[in-house]
């Protein structure tokens, strides 16, 4: 059918269903109750036309090899049905609509600049399932539109009005939303991977089903200076986008603001989020693995159970009165961070860098600060009941009116613990530190210190200097560290580690573990069946065994010239029995080749070591050397 000219005509009730109107013109025409179902309308001109109650479902406006795309520039469409229509590359710029139906329409690469597709929530424009791939929707008005299931891949919606829209099950990968208005929009189960949402303002948004997670994806998206307030983004995904070639695009949240927002369970893995604002935001159980949150504002944020491992950057972050109960910040950088009044109950802060951090009035019951760098940190008026500071560095730190944490100064301090579980640091100087009751951590720091665990299961660390460490009652862990130290386990099942230097270790009562470490060490298991571990370092260690001690096991004992030495006191005869690769030293009667050989009480076992007659001269010492019998 040849192209027809209906310019400026009044068409009422016409039926063009299935006809070929390619190339026709309806310029400034008025169409009322017209049927265009399945009609071919390629290169058809509807510029400034007015369409009322028109059914153009499944019509073809898209170009082919003979015709270009249709032109609907400045057209008025009221109660028009374009469901299933193909509007690929069509010009719909500046159209004005009411009660429009574009469900499942194809608008790939269409021009919808400043198009008015707005409505009200009671009469939503139906754009469900429509395909806007690559479409230009610059400054388009989409108020209250239903975009459920729509495709917006690589579409441009700069400065678009999306107030009150339904964005459910939408794929907006690579779309541009800069400076768009999302007020009261409903977002759920939608994809915004690689999208540009910089400068977007989103307020008062909730999922269609508030009982379910939002399940929004923003992988690799640009959300710099993105602003939200009072929205629900539970279980949102801000992790990096990885394409088919393995190329990684990190999500950008720099300068974004999420005030009063629910982001619980969300994934912020490796996000770039310097200066992000998360005031009073719910981030419980969120993941921030490897994220950069430098200078982040997290005041009053709920971070309970959050995963902030992988070297998270929180330097100069503001975390005052934040709730970090049960969060994991292992290895995080919190240099100069402010945690005043923060709740750190049960928080894992192992190996964090909190240099210059401020924990004034923080509550950190049962928190773990093991091996943390807390240089120049402030702990005043904080509660650290049952917290662990094992191996932590607190040089220059301040702890005034604290519970569970006591710090000495550079002088020679005497620190006395109480009946609760405490952490006592002598720091520099020759200090005396007494744990008292409770399971305490005592750290001598630099200087020649005296540490007494007293009652409880204590951990003692001598630090630098020649220290004297006594575990006392309980099952204690005692570390000499650098210097020539004296370690005494006391009662209980203790572990003693000499560290560097020429140390003296005495297990005391109980089945103890003695680790000599480097240097010329002297080790006495004493009461109980002890395990003695030597270091193969070329230094000669001495193991002393006194009559009445238990059955001790020695690992890595070196025989021969320059090897380790055994000293026996109060024992007159010993039978040496080879059992597999081990050598046993048993109490003997001094008589050779009798039936009682090798049946006496077991004194020592040298693991994976043989001991011969020749070794008596090289590896046995003492004033009263026993008589040795060999099998």
C-alpha cells in the first residue's frame, strides 16, 4: 500500500489493523478510537499528532532496510495501547502521555528525551517488561511508572524524574542515572551493575515486599555522591563487577551519603568509599572485605556482626557511638579513627592498626585486641572487661579510669591487678606487675621486669630486657621474648616459651610445655609429665632432671660434641633403652644385664634421637653423674 497523508485530519474509529502504512504521515492529526493493531508504521510521521483511546499494540514503528524509524515528536498520547509494539529507534522526544501502556514494547535505542510518561500511583503508566536498551531518556518524566521487569541496559536517564516508580526485577546494567530523582521509588530484585548513579538522590524508598531482602545489585557501579535517606537496601550487592575476560570494576561510593538507611546484610567487598556518610545506618552482618572506607562517617551506625577483614581501610574514620558488637575487623587500618562511646563487645580487632585512635568511653567487653598496634591510642573511661590485649603494642597509649586495662608509664611502675580479668602493661622501665585474681594478661614491655600472674589462667609477656616471670596458680602461658629471662610456671598446666636470649625455664607442677627458643637455655620440667621442645640453633641447651620429677619428653635433643646437655640430680643409676627411634632414660639399679633392666620408672624420652655410651662424655654433665646401663 502506498504511503498515505493524514496530516491535520480528524480520524475517528478508523481500523488500520494489520495494514501497511509505512512512510505515511499523521502530522498534527487527531486520532480517536483508531485501531492500529499490528500495523506497519515504519518511517510514519506522528509529529504533534493527538492520539486518544488508540490501540497500537504489536504495531511496527521500527526501521528496516527500506524505511527509517517512526517519528512521534511532541505527540500527545492518552489511553494509548502500545503493548508489544516495536518502537526501536523511534523518536518519542517530548511526547506527552496519560494512561500509556508500553508493556513489553521494544524501545531499543529509542529517543525519549524529555518525554512525559508520568502518572499517579493510582493510575500508573504501564511500562512493565518494556525494553529500553540503549534508549535516550534524558530528562524524561516517569513519575509513578510501573517498570516491573523492564530492561534499561545502557539506557541514558540523566536528570530523569523517577519519583514513585516501580523498579522491580529491572535490569539497568550500564544505565546512566546521573542527577535523576528517585524519591519514593520502589526498588527490589533489580540490577544496576556498571550503572552511573553519581549525584542521584533517593529518599523514602522501600522494597515492594518489606519482609524480603531488597536484593539490589550495584556491582561496579558509580555511586559517587549518591544520596539516600530513610530507604531499605537490605542484602544489596556493591561488590566488584567481573566481566567475561576477568576484568574487574570496583564499585565507587566515594562521597556517598546513606542517612537512616537499612543496608543490613549488604556486600561492600572492595568498594571505593572514601568519605562515605553512613550516619545511623543499619549495616548489621554486612561484608566490607578489602573495602576502602578512609574518612568514612559511621556515627551511630549498626555494624553488629559485620565482616571488615581483608585489610579494610578505616583511617580517620568517625565511628563514635557505633555498634560493632561481634564484628570482625582483623587486620583493619583504623589509624586516627574515632571510636568514642562505640560498642565493641565481642569485636575481633586482632592485628588492627589503631595508632592514634580514640576509644574514650568505649565498651569493649570480651573484645580481642591481640597483636594490635595501639600506639598513642586513647582508652580513657573505657570498659575492657575480659578483653584480650595479648601481644598488643600500647606505646604512648593513655588509659585513665578504665576497667580491665591498666598502663604504666616510662618509669619503674608497680601495677596490681584485682579479682577480675585484666590487662596490665608496664611499658618502659623496670616494672613489677601483679595480676591478682582472674585470668590476666601481663606485659612487661621494655626493661627488666618482674611479672607475677598469681591466681587464674594468665598470660605473661616479658618484652625486652632480662625479665622474671612467674605464672603462679592456674594454667598459664608465659613468654620471655627478648633478653635473658627466668620463667616459672608454678602450679597448673603451663606453657613456657623462652624466646631469644639465654633463658631459664621451670615448669613447676603440672604437665607443662617448655619451649626453649633461641639461645643457651636451661629447662627444668619439674613436677608432672612435661614436654620440652628445643630449638636447633647451634646453641647448647641444658635440661635438668631432679629426682621425683615426672616422665618428660624431649624433642630435637642434639647429641655429640657441641650438642645439648642432660643433668641428673639425686639419681644414682639409669638404664638407657632404645625403643624404635626414641631413647628412654629409666630409673635403674646399677646392675648390668639383670632381669630388672629397663623396667624402672620412665624419667626422660628423647624423641627421634639415639644415645650411646660415647654420648655420656659429650651430653651428660653434673657433679654426681649417674651410672648408665645400656641394652
